[in-house]
C-alpha cells in the first residue's frame, strides 16, 4: 500500500507543482510581480473580510498596445481546476472577467517595454469563498492565455503554530531542518473526519518545487492535529541565497564583476559562483527580487533591462542538470534557466534579461532520471541556514464542492546558538 501511495504522489507531483507556480506563455512578458498589499517578498494571499489586495504588475516588451484581460478560476487544494463551482458561487461581486486598463510605456530605456498593473480584488471583482485560485491573463484579440497567477484566499478557521528544529529524526545540527506544527480547527467548523477532511501543504522559501503535500500527522486529538516526527517534513537546509544589485547604470553593484555597454544593450557580469563547501552567513531575502533604479523616481517605467551573465565553477562531468532558481524564475525548472557548460571558460553559464533591481538566486541540481530538485550538490546543506517556511491548511468537508483554506502560517527560521 505504501509503495502504491508513493508512486501515486510521484505521478501527481508535476501536476501539483506546476499548478502552484506562476506560468508565462509569452516570451515578450517579463518581471511578473505579485505582492500582497504592495509588500515585496510577500505570500500571494488575501483574507476574507479584510481589505487585502494583490498588487500585480508585469512588462510586455515593446510599446505596442495589447488588449489584456483577466479571469478568475477556482482550484482544488492540490491545484486541479475545480469545475464543480459556478462562477456565481465563488464571485461575490462582478463576473470574474475584467480588462487591465492601467498600463504605461517605458521612458528613456534602451529596452522598450509597457508596464501593466492592476489590483485584485477591486471595485469590479471580489471573491466570496476561501481556497486556491488562479488569475488567468489573456490576450483578448488573439484569444490566448499569456499568464497564470496562482493565489490563495484565506478564511479564519484554524490556529496554526509551528517551529523548526535542527535536531531532526535523521541528523543533529548537520544538513537538515525538521518542521513541526499543530493545527487546531475552530470549534464552529465541527470537523468529524480530520484524517480525511483536513489537508496540509508545507514548503520552504515559497518554492512549490519544495512543497510537501498531505504529510500524515503523528497525533489526532479532539482539539486538533499534530506533526512532530514526520519524516516527510525534514527539509534539506540548503545555503543562503546568492545576491546581486543593479540599481544604477553608472557602475556595478553588489555581486557584480562589471557593468558594460555593448551596443545596443547593457550587460552585467556577476562574480563566478562556486560549489558551496561551507556555511557563511549572509542576509538574504530567500529568493525574492525587488525592482529599483536609484537614478529615477518611477522604476516601474524608468528602470532599464540588462543582460545578466551568470557563471558557476563546478565539475564538468556532473550526472545531472543545474538550474538557476529564484523568484525571477517563477520556480520553473525549464530550459531557459538551465546552466550550460562552456568548454572554453570551464564554467556553467546562463544569460537572463532582467530589470534593474535587487535579486536573490540559487542553483538547483536535478540528477539524471529524477524530477526532484536538490540543493545538496551545488549549494550545500547547512543546518544554520535561515529559511522561510509556509504551512497551508485546507478543509475538504464531505459532500462539499470546494476546498476551504482555513489556516496559514508563514515564518522565518533563524538559528540561535
């Protein structure tokens, strides 16, 4: 039975992963940002009964106007399209299909782009039920989807408390961090079958590729569920993210070897990274990025785009693939983020067109024959690493046609001696 369950989870993992990741289907679209209440490095969720909003922005290369709209679609707890709900059931205001009317062309940039932005919910549309959702942005003229943005809608239905220990069930102060947490549903939910009606998802640094779905609780009591010694919640600790800063075109910034103009574009070459052998503390933002241009007051439309050159010194005979990873890759382990080995330089290399700002990134390794990314081989795993953990709790009541998101916690682990 256990072997069959493991096989089922392995088959479903890509579906759940890609459902939870932002997706961009148009190569002309860059710098998708989704911020809760305008705060960068935030989890994309809104809470019912509050004034929470998602601030969504992205750039379309060029100055040609495109008629873009968005629609709202409900998802199940494990990120499948929920076709059992009618729009009128989960939308409490509007029809859930609206135009994006706020856009502005870039000013005095070498790379021309148009910045589109909107807030959700808004005067046109509001959500009435908790759960997982996605905003699908589409080109109204071409009738093609161009962006998919997953997000969460939370209701106040459970108390979630959590902590991290480096004294794990597999090692002590070595390479792992174990997540322990308790879920206490509010009495008014009256959950009769918690072992089948309560689902949980846990992830590290907001990375869907790290997500653990439905780990089995160690204890179920009349007041809640508890995870204390769950092997599925032992995470490789990883290492602190690399970072670089390019907030001016006058000179290079943090993490940058040089910034040069090669007509017609700017190019930034980062210092070459090496395989992590030791833990070195460095304050980071766990993979996030922030758009900024210190020479101008409106970076959304005045910040330029720069070709950023990444390089990594690692063995040439690795039995697997290395990928760039960070919020700017949308946790997509796809060919455009794969590091390619350059025989001439002796390094793995990749070039990305990125908007000016502050960026975190790391390297993930996928062994041949596997689909599971690992930090171990390139970044290294060190118990002291300061990681961010997110826990989501769903209630799938028997007979209900949707999965309610009843609890959420999002916290930073900091190791103290």
